[in-house]
C-alpha cells in the first residue's frame, strides 16, 4: 500500500536574549532554509542606546525577528523565532511568544545584565525555557553554578553551554528546550 506519511508536527520555539548574544547567529547556524532576517544597520544613535562595546564587529541589529526552521525527525519540525535584543523592541515579544512550546534564552556572561529581561519575561509568561550560555571565542567566562546564582534561576531551569556558530551545538541546546517543554507538558497532564 502506498500510504502517505503525515507531515511533521510544527513546534514553535522562541530564541531570546540581550543585544548581540548570538540569536541571529544561532538561527542561521541551524536553519535548513535561508533564514529570514530583519536586520538594520546600527546607527550612531542606536550605538549609544545599545552599548555595542562587547561586540565591536557588530554592524547590524535585528529590528523585528529572525526566522528559520529545522526538521528534527519525521515527527517534529521546529520553527525558530529570534527576538530583537534591545529593550525598545520588547513590545514585539508578546506576539512572537504566542503559541511557543518553549524558549531558548541566550546569555553572554560578559554582560549578564542584558539577559535579565529575557529570563524575567519567560518566568512571568510561564513559558518553559532553557538558559544557554554562549561560549564566545570557545571560552566560558564563569562557572555555570555562578551564572545560575547571578540570574537567580531555579534548579528546574536547565542551564547549558553552547556555541551559536556551530549547528550541532545549537541543535543540542534546542533539544534541551524540547525536553524541558515535553517534561512540563507530561507533568501537567498527570496532575
């Protein structure tokens, strides 16, 4: 019999974090389609607001979203929505998060203050999330327990390291989001 396979289940994942932490890079590294990017040049006025001091080579910034997708297996296809990192674009987060199964919050330990809004947002929204420390230059500036303490995230929030430039590393971080989201759904279903 020539049965037809059903298409994979679409799963929405949000990728969030502060300015210049690697959201656009992560989406581009893993997407099986050319990613949709809404980037604009960083102006001198924007540079004063966004403080790109730790990202001197950064000449553009996301102003709406980044979009990409990756088929995990025959049953699941992830649709990735990267948020803009600047506070002034925060009003868009609500629309980007609607329908999301979970989130990956990317952290740059050189600028922990920039990730507090993302962590706070997902805690308040009740969206399961994973904190992913981006290893800039392949280095980890702080121990994960220190990062957990500084961010004040509970032990039930997974904390992983990854390199936003490497496809398999991004895949592993996204799989952690899926595990967290499915565990939460299973727990709620059993309650």
